[in-house]
């Protein structure tokens, strides 16, 4: 299990779960640049959740809440597919 906090790099979220990209993009339209693989490689490795939150115009708590809701939704969908 991965520990996620304000200092976690965006690249770590994406390495842990590649589908996290859509969760991050859904938090703020400013994150759509992460869909570009070249920009994602450069930006995600240097950007923490705290930095991304500031850039996206949301709080760290909002970022983490939105991200965790998305992960929960994805997990529930995967469980439905398996049953």
C-alpha cells in the first residue's frame, strides 16, 4: 500500500496506478497538460501534490479527497467486473 501526502510526487501516483491520470485531470482543467506524455514525464517527476494543488487552484485536502474518491470508484468498478 502506498502512503500519499502533500509531499508525494505526481509521478509516484502515476507509477502506482497509471489510471490515476484521469483522476488528476478531473480535479482541475489545468492538469490536462499531463495528458501529453512528454510534459507528463517532465512535470510529474518534479511536482508534489502540494505544488499541483496550488497550480490547480485547490487545496491539498481537495486534491486528496477527489483522488481518493476516484480510486474508490475505480476499485468498486473492478470488483464488479470480477464478480
